[in-house]
């Protein structure tokens, strides 16, 4: 196993061990658009090609907006504010075509909205006998194809009726080519826990490029911000009626050490923050990873526009040594502005130190000194468990494992990955 495969294996194992409290699910449900990389509501995902061959470049500059003739009903509770506003005005393309899936569930494509940033698909799943608990058993969307179009799915939001016979949802795909007249939605379903089947139903529906929404703003930014472990370069902004997208590249060494991502990057229009709808990144083992941050639509008249980097992942050296007796229980240690609790220490075939910290903190360069006066580096971290405190702070409890069979005398922490406040700004000229 090469080093990259080993790293992927370790991260997969770590994620599999994490358990979350029920309160977190409820909080995430209230913020379905917070992180672009949240998966479709079904359990499994598939690799999607990142290669795009640009054959024809077409911008959406339609002179008119689409009109449903009536509002699209039944989606208000899962729409972003931008989509709500557009729906209230009747913008979009009405489809209302139904298709029978393999298990007898009816899929209906209710409507579309498209612009230079994305294709929005409104759909419903209905089955009088009830929908399965695992919706991936019947329908997991993957992409939409058409003329010079292969648009991958990026995110989704959904709602299931109380009697569990109907699901209402919104799918967000990459933008499509304006020359497309017909689109096909491709999907798979899981026959069992191991076998994936390509969907056999042809989900084909019309597309009218004249009903695409016009781009409001598209311009370069080309500003760079320095953070503790690298840089973030903001390259461009594209504002359409459905959303505003900022794209760029970043080279931040410890970006993946915490799950905070671009949550702390705000877009301020006329002094007011636009709602963060999600973000995506291509964080890999190489430099110049790309990112895309999605916000709500801009107001009709924009007098001022700025990016605020409120907070982002940071790093600090602490070089703190903590004396141990081996019988610690719920001992609180102060690390700079953070607290570390040593829950207990167990000595079996290895030294296991159970600790708790805020979930926005990750320890670095951790080791112990044992009774033999040997420095033993951290071998692995196991038993991740997330809980919520009385003040709604998410606490990460986990076990530090050291390859030693003698009692630890000292715990050493070299540094901290943490969410750091930067409070930096980038002004975007209004052209």
C-alpha cells in the first residue's frame, strides 16, 4: 500500500468510527444548504468524473425570463430565499412529466430553473404503498446529459410527507449547454447492500434555453489572502438570479484537518450578509486546489460588495507538557484559549488516553513520556464520539492510543489546528 492509499485508508477508518448525537441531525436538517458537499439524502455516493472538455462556450444572456403561468407549488419549505423569490414571480420552466421507476414508485419532474451557475430540478417521488427507508434502493441521481452536456449533481434538499408516501425534493446540477433541447436524468439504485444497478427508466424531458435566467454580474476578483498554513486566492464572482458563486484556488496545508471549510467566508452586499447556501472544494494532495462558494442571489440594486474572511482554519504552536499520574479522571487542562479534558487513562496492551475538546480543535504533534523515560508518539486516534454541551457546543470525545505498555508520566502537545478569527476583507468593485 503506497502512502496515499494508506492515508485514505486511515481517514476512511476514522470517519467510520465517528458517531453523532441525535441533536446534530436536527440542527443540520434546519440548515440543509449550509454545506454544498452534503450528499443526496440517500446513503451512498459514487465517483463523479472531474474532467470537463469545453467544446462550446455559451453564456446565458436571455432577454426574457421564463414564466410558469402559475407558481410551482409544494416546494416552499425546501427552497432557498432566492428560489422562493423567483418562484413567487413565476420564473422557471414547467415540466410536470412522470416516470415509473423499477419498484413501482412514480418520479415526477415538476420544473426547472437554469442559469450560468446551475440547473435546478424540482421533483417528487410518490408511492401509495410507502417509500422505503433507504431511498437509495429506488433512486440515486447521478447526472444530466444533453447536447454537449454532462452535468454532475452537486447538492440536494428534500422533505418526506408524514405518511411517508411522497418525497418532495430539489436537485442542483452543474450548468448545462444552451443548445440542449432535451435532457436525460441518469440514476442508479441499490439492489442490495453490495449490488448497484443502472436505472432502466428513460427520464427524458424538454429544455428551452430561452427560459434560462440572465446573468447579473460576472467579473474577476484576483485577490489573495494569507492564512496560517497557506493562501486563499479569490478569482471570480458570477451572480445569477438563483445564486451568487465565488470561485478560486487555495493552498492551505491543514485545510482538511477540521471540517470548518469555508463556513467563515461571508459575502456582504449593501452592508448585509447573503445567506451561505454551500461550498465545494477539490482538496487533494496537490497544490492549487479549487473551491466554489455559493450564496443567495444579489439584491436588485447593489451599491457595495465585499468578501469577509471572518474565520478559517488556523494553527498555533503550544508545546505544552502535562504531568500525568495515570489515574486522571475528568481533569481539565487549559491550552491557550481552549480546554482539554482528560477523561481517563487505561493501560492494557497500549496506553489509551480518553480526551474531550471542542470539535473545532485538533491536537498536533502529540506524544507521551513513559516510565522508561521514552518518548512515544501518538499511534492512532479511535472511538470518536460527538456530543453537545448545555450551551450547544459540539464536543469531540476520542481516545489517543500510544504504543507503550508502561504508565505514562507526561503528555506532550506540540500544536493545535483550530478555527481562527482573521477578520480580513476584500472589496469587489461594482462595474
